C-alpha cells in the first residue's frame, strides 16, 4: 500500500531530471500522473534540451509502476494550454490531489553579463510558469477536498548563489509565492510548500554552466565558497529530492504548510 493510493499528481518539467524522478516516485506511492514538459529548446540555456522521447520514457516509468499517465508537450508559459491539459486530465483520471511545479531553467552569468532578455526569460519560466501551474490546478485540488502543492525552488531561494542574480531572484520569488498561496488556499485544505535542493546531478548542470561559473569564480573568487555543502558531497541525485517531494505530497506532512524545506546537504546554512 502506497502513501498516495487513489490520488492523482501533476508534475511539470517531467520529461527528465528531477521531474521524471518525482513522477516515477509519486507513481510508486500509488498516484496516477499528469506529466507536462516543453520537450524542446529553451531560451539562453547551454545544456541540451529535453525531447518528446524523454517524456515518453517518463510515461513508461510511471506505467511500469502500474499507474496511469497522461502527457502533454507544453510550455509552462502557455497558461491556456496548460489549464486545458489539467482540466482534461482531471476529467479522465477523476481528480487532482498533488501538484509539483518543477519546470525551470538556470543560465548562470556574472551580474554585468545578464541582459534584459536573459533576466525576463528566467522570470517568465521560473516565476510566472510556477504561478501559471498553481493557477491551472489549485481549484481542482479544492474540488477534491484539499491536497498538496509543492513548488521547486532551490538553495538559491534561501541563500544567494553567486553569478546568477536572475536565477536567485526567481527562486526567492518562488519561496515567497509558496507562502502566499499557502495562506489563501488553507481554507480549502490545500498545503503549499517550497523545496530547496542543493546542486543535483541532472542535465541542467551540463553545457557550459561549469565553465561559466569557473571563469566567474576566477575573476571574483570570494563568493565561490557560497556553493559549499556542509555534508561532504558535491551534488545529490534527483531521487533524493523525490523523497522530499513524496513526503510533502503525503499525509505524513499533513500539518506542514507555508514551509521552505531544504534538501541541500546543509548548503544554505554554510
Ligand atoms: N539541477 C540542479 O542543480 C538544481 C538545483 C536546485 C534546484 N533546481 C531546480 O529543479 C528544477 C528541475 O531542474 P532539473 O535539475 O531537473 O533540470 P533539467 O533541465 O534536467 O529538467 C528541467 C525540465 O523542465 C523542463 N522545462 C524547462 N522549462 C520549461 C518550460 N518553460 N515549460 C515546460 N517545461 C520546461 C525541461 O524541458 C526539462 O525537462 C528546476 O526548477 C531547477 O531550477 C535544480
């Protein structure tokens, strides 16, 4: 018996990385899954983009757990299409109980190389995209008698991560958004929390990111130490974050709301 038997969960950015791990983990706990991802190019990023095949693989992993899955190739910036997908999913799967707003981009740059377009793109995806996700789904949770909304922020949403003013700005906004939604949605028995991973081994950490950060630290070494974890690990795995997401999705956390939960190996306290 799983902690989410009979429930339905909606995960954005589900094609790969952490989103795939969340979809598979919530399915293992008994939930049917609505899995959404743009599956295509994203602005400013240097790492390879997710593909339709990636999203199909996530669906396969959910089905391997014996659960149903519906997928959509959709950008979280496209509120209308996302709202239709969620509404159609609720009609087909019967309800919605859990939302994981996970889709995001990360494009580190020293402060004076961040252009207006780079700043706007990050805010559009990482903040407005998360707001769109909640707005497309919260009333379905209310209709099911309550539920759990989990916003994926970052260690950069609790403590500055250097050489990414735009990303840090966006992730602090997500931290605040979780608390703000938690206050108003509590009357419908909906909990809203944010999750704050340290560096996670996913495709997001590939491309030129390490080179850009390396050069920025060389030119301005002091802030480089801000990435340090307390525990002796450089990065964690997607499944480690999925453990935290599964906890927040379940009744084991039924009195936890408006909380910022760091799965960060201690980095935000370092
Ligand atoms: N990897 C890390 O070190 C790390 C650390 C802390 C927080 N995070 C956050 O975790 C979340 C997941 O990141 P990840 O590491 O799995 O990265 P990832 O790039 O492997 O996966 C992100 C997924 O989101 C999708 N996505 C991005 N923008 C989208 C959009 N506009 N519409 C729909 N789908 C979109 C991508 O296609 C991709 O499949 C992000 O919000 C990220 O900011 C990552």
